[in-house]
C-alpha cells in the first residue's frame, strides 16, 4: 500500500521509493481488469496498482508463479495485438542437481497464457523439457486477495474494513470478503488437476518432465458468487476464442497507410478502445482508463465518442443512451447533482456504496452537460438517426434547462462551477486538480469559476441543439437557441479576450477577474468555433509556439507561466486527448498544416512508448534529439481518450467531415505529413452508402481517389 498524506481535502500518493519495473501487462473485460508485471504476476511487494480488480475492488492482490521454488528466468512477454490475452515465456535458472550435475538454463521452457472473460481469470501454464533426460521439478502458484477498494489502492485511508475468510477443497481455494456494505465478494481459485500440496494461499504441483513431452496445467479464478466452468483444455480454448471473436470491429471503418509504424499505433489504439468498451445496462460504454478510472465517466466517454465518431458511430449511441439514463433528476448536494445535469463518474466499490467517497453517482463536472448536447448533434449529423434523437429529446431539453437554471450561478450568462459537497472536486472542468486554475502571479483562482472552454461548449451546444430542434419541427425553440448562441459569442468576446496577450482568459474567477495565463484550454475554443476568425490565427500560432508546444504535443500550461511544472498533472504536462482536440480546432479554422504538426509530435511520441500505446499524459519537458518523452509516473494506460486521439488528429489533418443527410464526405484543405504518403480509408459508411478512399500526399495538397463506392454519396474536396 502506498504512503498517503491528506492534501487540501484530497488523498495524495507519496512516491517514497522508485519503481524497479515500470512496464505492465494490462487486460480488461467487462467490469474486471488486471495489471500484471512483465512476468504476468502481481506481487504484494510490487506497485500498488498490480492485481486483478473486479467491480471496483482488488480481488487478487497476489498472483505469482514459481518454478522449483524460484521466480524463473523471463524470456519475453507481451499482450496479444487485440488485447485478448497476456503471453509470457520463461525458462529455468541455472541450478545444481544431485550428484554434482548442473541443470543449465534454457532446458525447461514455460509458457503462460492468461485472459479475462465474463468475470473470471483463466490461465494455462505449459511446461516442456528440451533436455535429453527426464527431469523432476515442481511449480507453485501463490494467491491472495485483500479486497482493497480502488480508492484504498490509490491511497485513501479507511478506519474500518470488512472481514476476509478463506476455505479450501481438494483443488479449490475460496477467499471471501464480507463488506461493510452488506455485499460479499469472492475470489474462487480452481485447478483442473489436483495439487500435490494445497494451502489457503498456494498450490504446488510435483511434475516429472519427459523430454519433448509438454504438460499443461489449467486454473481459473472466478470473481462472482456463481461458480464458473471447471478449467480444462476445451473450456480454456473455447472461452479464449469467444473473447477474440468478440473484439473484432464490426462495421467500423478501417485505416491503412504506407507507414507500418503508424498502422501499429492505429491498430493498438483501436484495440484499446475495444477493450475499454463495456456492456452496461444502458448500452456499450468506453470506460475511461486502467487502473484508476475503469468505470463510467461522462466527460471522458463523450470526448472519446467524438474522437471515434467518424470511424464508428455505435460508441456515440451507447454513450448518449447511458448518460441519458443516468441524468440527474433532483438536487442532491452530496452528489453535486441538479436536475438535467450529466454524470461526472459512477463507481461500484464498497467505499462508494458507503459514501466514504462521493463517486457512487457523482455529477461534479461543469462541462459534461454541454458536451452531451454536442455529442447528440454530432451523432445525428454523422448518422441521420433522427429517431434516436427523438428518443432522448427529453434529456436534451433537461440538459439545456440545467445550463440556464443551474449552470449560470449568478445570472451573468456564463456557466460557473462551485462544489456543494466539501470533499467533492474543487475544479470541475477537465483539468480537475486543485491547482489547475490560477492567475498570472500563481495565486489559485477563487470560485465560482467560469472556464473559457465551458463557455465555448455551451455556445456549441446551443447552436447545434438549435439544428436538432429545427429537424424535429421545433422552429421557435430553434430560433431562440440560435439567438442565445449568438449572444453567448458576443458576451464571451467582450469578457474573455485579452488583447495585450493575444489570447483568451483561462477563466473568470468569483470576482469576474480574468485568469491571464497561457493555457491549452484556448484550443477547445477553436474546436467549438466560438473565436472570431481574425483572432483564430493568433491562437493557432500561440499553441505551436515554443512555450506551448513541447515537440511532442501541446502543454497544458505555457512554460512561461508562474505555475508551470512539466511534471505536474495539469500545469505543464502534455495530454494526448487535449492535443487532439486542439488539432481538431485548428482544422476547424482551416489550419490543417498546424494540425499536421500536432499529429507528427504525438506520432513520434507513440514510437517511444510501450506497445505504441499513448498514456493518459506525459511530462511537458522540451523534446530532445534522440530521446523519447518523459513519462508521468502514475498515468493510466490504456486511457480511452488517449487511445482515441489518433483518430481525431487524422480527421483534423484531412479536414474530414461526414454528413448523413444528404450523404456527403468533405475534405477541407486536406494535409498529410511526410511520413504518411498514402492513407486508405476502407468501409467509410455514410447512411446506407459506403466507400473506400485512397488519399495521396502531393507537394501542395492531398489527392482523393475513390476505390469503391456503394450507394449514393457525394465526395467533395476543397483546397
């Protein structure tokens, strides 16, 4: 368990010792995820996030393999290309045998394969003797379950916990936790073969390995009360095959380029998004990230759906349906909930159920509600699915009502936030750490705070909801919303523009004083289209200036600011999703060449990180020749909106827009970086039509060639 202090009402994890190993192997299926070390193990002495977690609780805190009583020699380990399973290869260490003989390393090969499926962990361990003589050895599996809530693992202390009890049979170990919330949670380990020795936290098998004759050992760990199928060769293979088949992307557009490294990045990002997708009671939803945010987050899910919308619209539909079902109905101060407000996050663990943390169903974000409205319009524009919009129109109207009745706390026309629950989030934009909103002298802004990007989201939400209202025949409402959007743009320019700095204020504090700092939030203004065109080019140049652009991506705070710290969470770090939204904003105003620079920086970063998987964030140090980006120590990986970033940035560079009614694909000033001479988009669907397109980079433009067209769809290119 990490050391913890209390800092400004929030737990803070102390990094009191360096990590021996930073690489992890991550799996997720449904409400279960696993974080292993490179051996495929979870050690109680390792990083706190290691283990297998189920529904917000760590259901395996120790999970280790031993060969001859020792950790074997690691040969290699990886995660399947579609994140289906972890594969680890070992061999034996050099060891002395009776009569002075030496068992040389490389004699015994051990292969472990493990995956998650439907609330259970499945493992096969294959041993094979490549020597000439029979060998006697033993293997052991070590297990334990502390049933720590994910917030405990993150560092939040608890005064009381429930009771853990264990039981064992001939080939089973059951560890149960009777929680303080009245719920019993389970970890039931079952072996296909009866162990030679079984205790409440270990199983040992004595084996005689004949030359070239493999031996398979199977076990499973179930995390639900109901028993699972007894582990065997057939059940292991069948469940693994079903898992792999379930991760195929049906109906999504496919992206192929002339750059295989870029293809690896796209494929890994696609696989990560598919792994993070979770079937909820309201539809499929991309959980935010492993390990700390493997649950429903409103803002994260909406932005991820926006990033991936042009590739596959089904994610957006699931996000909209889920958030509509969870929309707040009443004022509940301890949840920061108000009628019409869209969810911030939802948790299943014991601490959330008991109210020890506020996040069982928590609404502390000022931006999820307007973002929900933006996604509803974007989904309709992409699909033409007016029937679905009609089905959630009541939710749309309630969200619009929240903006005016509850979001604008003082009636000045801007949406502010101020927490109602004392231990809720201090800051309620996407930069939600305590020190993320400040003035130029470094002083933290006092609330209620009106963030610049939240106003732009509200502007876009009203403007685009006006179009939806018009489609539904609600002309009066449409006119009123369009008028409100125009008025918001006018007031915003007056209150937020800082002529001397050539930018917009990060926020207005509780006294309506502008926070005069250079921050990445201004890129979101471009994305929403609230900026005057004659000011947009100044923002574009600013965002790619040395103070803002690290060479890998756009810093959250400029290097010239008082609070700049490249190792901070929100004050100088680089977040891939933030840079992707900025790239999309640059493209919105026609600056596709600028967007190309952002894509290039993050592509180069992806080449340096494990599995080409961009993390939640990395440090904002300036790029150095021959070196990769500096990693942030506790970043989630994979993270949904980091995985979705490549799709939004590629769309931005291509100036790609898709309209279902009428069916039209547009490319506005398309641009491709030199490392992408060609890009092929296959099965790009528009309503009932679909096309395959080949885009070719030319010295001054991008050519668009139609390889296949099925159905009626108009394709237009603006140079």
